[in-house]
C-alpha cells in the first residue's frame, strides 16, 4: 500500500490544501486524466467515445459533504438534466441492449451530495432526492447506483437503498471490501436482482473498522466476491488489480454460461488497455466517469490509491515548472 496514502487522504479534507491545489493552473491540466470535464457539454463527447468502443458508462457529478439545502437541490437538478441529455443526445439508444445484458448508461450518486449531512432530516432529504433521480432515470432507461462514502455513513446509505429498492429494484449499491463489516453486508444484499459494486475502498478509516494491510484487503475482497457470485444478484467487480481480474475471468470460464451475469468496472483514465482487452473477450466493462468543478476530493483519492498516480502527478508538476 502507498505509504503516503494516510497523508494524502488527510490532505483531501484540508480546505487550505484544496485552495492551493485547485487554484494552480497545472492541477486542472493534470486532473483531465481522471475527470471528463467541468460541464455536461464537455462530458457528453467523452461518454459517446466510450460507448463507441463497446464500454458501458457510469457518470458521477462530483460533489460531496453538502451542508446547504439549496446546493443539494441544485445537485438533484443537475442529475435530472444529465439523465435527460444522456437519454436524448447519445446516438446509442439506452434501451437497445439485448435481454440480460447490462444497461449501458448509468449515473452514480453520493448521498452526502444530496443532503445526507444536513443538520435537520438529512437522511430523509437525501433519500427523497435520490428517489427523484431514480424516477427520472427509470423514465429514461438509465440505471442508478448509490456510491458509498466513509464508514460513518454506511448504515444510513444502506438504509436509503433498502427504502428505495421496492420501487426501483435495479438500484445499485456500493460496498467496500476494506471494511470489516462488508462480508455480512454482501450476504444481506446478494439477493435476486441486486446490483452490488464491490470496490476495495478509498477513504481514511480507523483500524477498528477497516483493514489496512494490503493482503488483508485483498483477502476480504475475494471473500466478498465469493458471496456475491454465489448469490442471485448482479456482481459489479470494481478493481484495477490484475490478479483479481484474472481470477474472476478464469472463474467465469470454468463455470461457463453467458458473460453478462456480471461486469467489471474501472475508473476513467486508468487501465484503458485492460478495459479494451476485456471488451474484446465479450466481458462487460463499465467505466466510472466523473465530471464537474468539485473534483478535488475525488482527485486526491485517486492519487492516494496507487504510487503510480502520485508519480504521474509529480512528473507532470516538474515538467510544467
């Protein structure tokens, strides 16, 4: 694991660091590797390009930790406008996938961006706001997945998903393998039709609730995958780890059957060659594509995840200094 990860994740919560990084012209140039643009107008050509290569897409309008109701409402409005544009301006129809194949277009939402942290009725406001997005998505034939954030929000986030699923059974949820609780959450959520995105986790968490050792996190990921693949839902394998990817694809070859009973997910700008290789084997791949001006926290988590990302960042800074 990147030894600088705790320092970088702490910096991701610092308003002073955010001010320095976001105001530096070089930062905006570098962040384009991971973020598709600031506006929908910049985002849509990126989405079209990914769809043209056979990939599926999940779009995230960046923003979190909203403590202002007006900002939460504005985020809902942006998601609804995004869904409308995805449904009407993308040449590939969203409802043209064959039976059993994944819906190619999805949006990912963070409940803290929808008002979960508001001081009064935040949880219910965020759930209602997510419901509004689901209504618009259902009409457009677009999927929605609720992102997971730090461990203090896990119970409230899963409660919101549970409340919304009777009306929107296709609603996806994210689980993080580095949390010690996640195996049980996988058991609880691996029912018929359930879509679960399993990632390793990208927040700074105390050792009491999360594994810190890389080998322990990998082992937890494997145990969680086993639960999901043994269930009756739709696993979404969100990792760039080549060993884990190879293990999953080998398993599916041994088991036989269609390749569309699960999908791999990767981040925009990372391991594009591997994405293409999986697509070439007929395996669904969904690319997580963020956009918007509030990119700082997301960008810092990407830097913290892998030393290669930090090296890329520092090389870019040196080349432009």
